[in-house]
């Protein structure tokens, strides 16, 4: 057994060495070279997205201050929850259907592209209609906060973001990761310049929070329109799909498509509820300033988790070829490494939370320190959860993940309701603590469910 482990370690070290040699010499020949090139571009793009997003969040949090920042976060959570309810993950599934047919059956690939795009647009416009139709009730009835105009502009922003991002899978399915990378750079540059400039010059002139958020989301929409136009023009010039006449999809193909969509859709919907229900419920019970404090802490934790997840994605390819007991040993080894990294980050975040908040956000967000310490508990299990999710998905056992995620989401909703209402009796600060604890408890329940399922699952 030890000799097998040594052999796997040697293979892993050899793969890592080969990876860096190919990067240094720019040798991307063969399927392995293409995979290295694409994964590197995707990794850099992800880093650009996460780092740019974190810098953007810090900038607007400082410019908007806690109350306006809380309203901004509330609009984003509402858009994501309602929009995610109807749009599912059609753009992600597009990669599967294009990759499987692009070379051998290009006309069939174009047929799937057209069909999925039509479905996406119909669902998008329906979700935008729901947001616009319910905006007045959400702002004046449920939240009782000045976000009506912000929700209207946010619906346009949500529409543009989704249509723009739909084009990206067309490139990635054809092993072209450069264009999405360039698109992301353009997007981050625009976001980090146009939005802060707008806020600096107009936040005091507009005065009303509703007007500020309305124009802010319009500016955000513009930042996505420009890279979206770049993607479309490049698609017309470079993609052979643009000029191909599509075949007609059969009823059985359409049925098979929706049978694949539905289980993934339920899983994604549970994930969306899991991620935003705390903010949605806090928005009903508490003033915007408290939501701003909570959002500031949550963004920091999720940003650190995203960086740790990159480490797990770098470790997993070493074990991607393993099956059975070898796969289990590889998963255990990756889990041990991730656990050590996660625990170290938790300890650092917990004990220097005050310094983090004051340096990054400023003294106005000092109340976020307590919330950050509680939410830092997520750092221990969330990266390991991503390992278990990858394990089950690689074994084509999505149902296990979906069932546990749905149960965890139900628990999250119930705990948020109970703990927020209990906390309200003691004060607003305790209500936010209740939401933070609900998020942590339900996430640990999700981790425990995956861990138990793994014990009874054989690779």
C-alpha cells in the first residue's frame, strides 16, 4: 500500500513539474497542452473576477456607507433570488451540449444553441417582469425601504448581465478561453472606474437613496453592455457557428434536455436560497444599516473561501485519474491539506477580525467585527464541502448532493426565522447574530450530511 501511495505522489509531483515546464516554455501542444493552457487562463480569469469583485465591494462599501450599502446588498440579493428562481443554469448546460456536438455535428450544436438561447431569453424576461411587477410591494410592503427605483434599474442590470454572460460558453466549449479572459479584464476595469466616479460626483447631488441606487444600477448595466458587445462582435468574426444553419431538434432530444435541466435546477435553486435567504429575511425585520454591517462581514468571508477553493482546484487534478480506493485516498489527502489551510485561516480571521474590518471598511463598520468572527467558522468546512461536492459530481451522483442541499436550505430558512425573531427581543444586533448563527449551523449540517453520505458511498 505504501509503495502505491509513493507512486501516486511521484506521479503528482511529475505532473506539477510538467505543468510549470510547459507554462515556462509556452508548450501547449497536444490535448495535455491545451488543457494546461485553458485551465491556466480560466484560473487567472477566476482570480481576476474574485479580486476585482472584492476591490469593487470595498470601494462602494466605503463610498455608500453602511445604510446605502445595506440597501444595495438587499437589491442584489432580491435580484439573485427571484432571477435564479426562473433562469436556472441554462448557460452552464450550454457548454455540455456544444462541446459534445461542435466538432462532429456542428448543425446540431447550433440547434441546441438556438433552443437554449430562446429558453433563456423567455425565462429572463419572465423573471424581469416578476421583479418589476413585485418591486413596489417588495420596497413598500415587505422590506419597507427606499429601493423601488433601485429594483427597477436592477431588473435591467440583471437582464443585461445574463444575456452578456450567455455568450461566454460558446467560446469555452470551443477551447477558446482567451476571449472570456479579455472580456473579464474589460468588465473589471469599467466597474472599478465608472461606478466609483459616478458615486464620487453624484451621490451628494442626488440625495435620495432610491435615486442613487437607480442610477448606480444603470451605470452597472453599462459596464456589462460594453464587454457584452465585445463578446458578440468576436463571436460573429471567429465562431463558425454563427453562419451555420441549425438542424431541428427532435422531441426526444428536447425531452432529454429538460430531464437533465430539472435536477440541476433544483440543486441551483437550493444553493441560491442557501446563499441569500439570510439577507432577504434580515431586510424584512431590520433597518438597512444592520444589513450593511452583515453584508460587509459576509463578503470578506466568502472572498477568503473563494481563494481557498482555488487551492482545492489546484490539488484535485492530481487525483482526477484515480478510481476506487485510490480515489478515496486522494480525497482524504486533499481533505487533510484543505482542513489545515482552512483552520489556519479561521484562526487568523477570528483573532484579527477587528483589524480587518477597520483597515478594509473603516471605523463606520466596527459593528461588523462580531459578525465576521461568527461567520469565520464557515472557513473551516466550506472548502472541504467543495471537495465533497466535486467528489460526488465526478461520480455522477448529483442526487446525493441535491437532497442534502435541499434539506440544509429548509433548515437554514427555519433557523433564520427562529433565531432572527428571538434575537429581535434582545435588540437589532442580536437579530443579525441570529442570522449569522443560522447560516453557520445549516452549513455545518450540509457538511455533516455529505460526510456521512461519503462513508456509505463506494467509488
